[in-house]
C-alpha cells in the first residue's frame, strides 16, 4: 500500500505524487478540427482532481493525415492551443503531471476521416496504404517534434510517444510492415531510427527538463518480444527518455511465444538495467491487488484505464480506505455520466466493449 503512494521522480527532475498514471483513452470527445471540448477537459480534470499522479490525454494526432478516430484530439495546429492551455492548467492545478500522448495512425488511418489513402513505411495492399517517401519520413519526424513543442508551449509537463498498437511508429519498428531499403528499414537499428530521431529531436528542442516517455507493444502487430526487449534496452542505454510504458494487455500474462513461456511477459522488461528511467505497464489493472502485483513485479508505476473510467477518484478512494473495493462493469449510462464521461464517450465505449455499459 505504501509504495503506491510514494512520490516518483523522473530523470528530467519532474515528480509525481504517487504511482498512478491515467492511461491514454480514446474517447471521441474532441471537435472535428481536433480542438478540445469542455467534455474532454472535464473528463481529464476529474481524474487529476481524483488523485492520479499523472494525467495523460487520449492519443493526439500530430498531423491531419494521421487521424485515427472520429472526435480525436489534435496537436498539429496553433489554433488548438487555447484548449490545450486550458487543459494543462486545470490538470496541474490539482498536483497531477500533465502529459499529451503523440500519435499518428499510419496505415490504420481511415480514409473516410482524412479523405486520403493511409500511409505506411511501405505500401500495404491489405490496408490500401501507400508507402512514405524519404522526404515524407523526415516530415513525419518533424511533425512529432513540433507536436511536443506545441505541448510544451501549452504548459504540459511532457509527452508520450505512441509507438504501440500498430500505429505509425510501431509500423516502422515492425519487420512485417516495414520493408524499406533505406536507412529506415532492414535491421532493427534502422527500423527504430524514426523513433530515436523523434526522441533526440524532442529532447534537443524541448530541453532536459521536459518529461518524455514512450509506449511500446511487447508482442503482436508484427513485433517480436526479443526485438521489443532490444528496443527497450536501447532506450534505457541512450538515457534520453524519462519513462517507458509497456502496453501489455494483461500484466499477469506470459509471452505468446511458447518458447519464451514459463515466466511473465513483464519480467523480460523489469530485469533490464534501466538506471533512473521509470518503467510502467498497462493491462487489466483493476483492483488494489493488481496494482500491488505490478509494483511488486518491478514496475515503478501502473497505468489504469477502465478502472479510472469507473472511479474518477480511484487513488483518493484507495488512499482513504485500504480496503477499498472498486466497482466492476457493466454499469449504467447514468453512472458513467456522473463519472465524467460524455454521451459521445459512452457511445464509443459501448461500441468497443459491449459488456461495459448496461442496457
């Protein structure tokens, strides 16, 4: 219990008051131009006020062509700064670190949203995606860096790069989706060059005091565990980031590869020498026992998604009562409205997880 509420300091010097991250949750609450709505600001502020030590936005697309969802937050234009500034100020007023997740959907970008064919490291017939030119890859890297600069200018403490779930950075990391023959394809070192060029650019332009994290997929989507571990090891060795977030799907699971089973998936990352860089994971973290399991397994923090939707003040409730028992889905629409989810968010959740919202 005590570890959950210990402060956590990052290499950049920023500190969060406990070990609770709000997961970046797609919520379809932004306007069509990518600007923030009051509904989205309210949803996030309630979690900051409720005790989450770090409050992260939903994935924010770094250019128009990279949009992945209807109602997605954008961070590609200065016209979005007023809402972003308002949100950062509100989150930080409650003692929570404010972080934007930077995102580009790549071949997962729906044509009906952008009006364009999706893009990928190399052409994909399956996804009707065209391959990026060398110049477009350079532009992509710059767009991520400018997204981070925009987040800093809005007052956010930092950003997380979404390099998971088969979005554009993950696609570059994948030998399945990246078959380029230039310096951005081939070996893992080359395939990870986009990620590391973005990191170096952000660190150079936003400074040593800016919080910088990365979300990785440990397996699936053309990512092999051995390569994910190798990428994590390089991230730790380069010491340019502050935290690594593993999207594990289930923190208790073993690797999908039978040859690597017999130990937890997380253990392949917790055993790495990470110095002062912080490590966390998401995946079925619902109960206080789940949180304890993750921290005891060697994580520095846990990311909470569905549990945070059910209790905007989960950390505060647990801090006040060590016997706190969280609610479980399904719950009613009225319950979720009271927890700060808008009607649009609830509709989205109901479509993704039919057993989450009761009829």
